[in-house]
C-alpha cells in the first residue's frame, strides 16, 4: 500500500519540480538583467568615489586614478565651512528624526487602536499631503516661514521636513500596529496602565522594526533634501550639507573634486544609519504596506 502511494505521488512531485525550474535561456536572461541592474546601480557612486581621489585637472578624465591624492578631502575639511554645515545638518536631522518618529508612532497607534470623530478624514488628509510636489509647496512654505521669523533658523527646516516625513510614516506605523494583537493593550489596561502607558511600555517595544523604518525614512528625508534647505537657509554659516554642496559647483565656480569628496563624506553617515537599521527594514516595510 505504501509503495503504491509513493508511486502515485512521485510523478506529481517530479512534475512540480520541472515546472518550477527555469529554462536555460530564461536563466541567462534573468542573470543578465540582474547584472546590468547591479552595474547601473553601482557605477555612479563608484565613479564618484574614484573622482574624489583625482586631482582637479583630471576630474573629467575617463581613466581610473592615475595620480592618487587626498587634496580634495583636505581642502573640504580645512578650507571650507564643511564642518559647520555638518553640524547644522546633524542638529536639524537629529531633531527631525526624533520628533518624526514620535509623532508618526503616536499618530499611527491612535488611528490603529481608537475610533474617534474625524479619523477617516485625518487619514485621507495625511495621504493627500503626499500628492503635492516641492515646486508647489516651496513658495507658500517660504512665505509662512518668513511670517513666523523662521528663515535661517533650524526650527524652520525641522517643521518643513516633518510635514514631508510624518504623513507617510504615520500610515506605515498604523499598518504595523495593526499587526500587534489588541490583547496586549487589554492586558495593559487590566494592569492599570492608561492608554499612553500601554503604548509606551507594552506596544512600542514590539514595534521596533516599524520604528527603524520610520527613523530611517525620516533621516534620509532630512539628510538628503536640497530644495527647502537652499531656499530657507542663506549664508554659509547657516547652510546644511545639501546646501553647502552647491557652493562647489555653480555659475561662478566649478570645483568638481571638492564636490565629489564632500559627497563621499556625506554618504558615510547615511550608510552607517542604513547598516544599523537594515535588519529591521524588510519586516517593517512589509508589515506597514500589507496591512490596512
């Protein structure tokens, strides 16, 4: 009886394996496409790194480094306001990340767990704010910041970046909180915790993957943003890194060596943050996008 059952199931399993196997042309095409995509993704940052070690006169040469030099890095760190720009960026990005994660987490938790008047319009409002491009918002935001006296102030950029990051992150955190059992909240209430205490002590520690994604997205939004930083901050002592890069290559100067060196230095903190958060990114993004 067992032998006959094995004989009946063997052809089906063999057929399933054959269906799952790709043909040789399909496999070659797949790996070729992946190789091309990898080259396209890696070539720009790799060439940026190579150019940063070239003398200024060789910036546009297509050869690799023939005269290795650190002069571009020395010039950026010693002869420009780069360290001031770095400090300004760290302050603005740090405040944006901390406030953005807190506001997005509390908003997402409230919408996930509670039902209150205006909840659905609130979620639609958060979604609609993502539809407006920078070109549409930059003028009214500039006028608003000027009226409030927040131009050339870190608080102005922090508020602006929060308007970009919080709506998306709140939606994502709402989806992640939906995956956490409601029974945890009920156990907190049984133990005498108020809603915020339940959120802070019980639910938030379970939401680390979602918090990691929220923190990373908020960090990247503030760290790499150019348009608002250039419009709202003037004077070299007030610039952020994104705005400072434009002083190397503009209508008056053309220092590509210094710009590439500064860009490489700027990329290092972003890479470190990504390395720290990457183990949580897949789980947090998946939960935040598949749950409604």
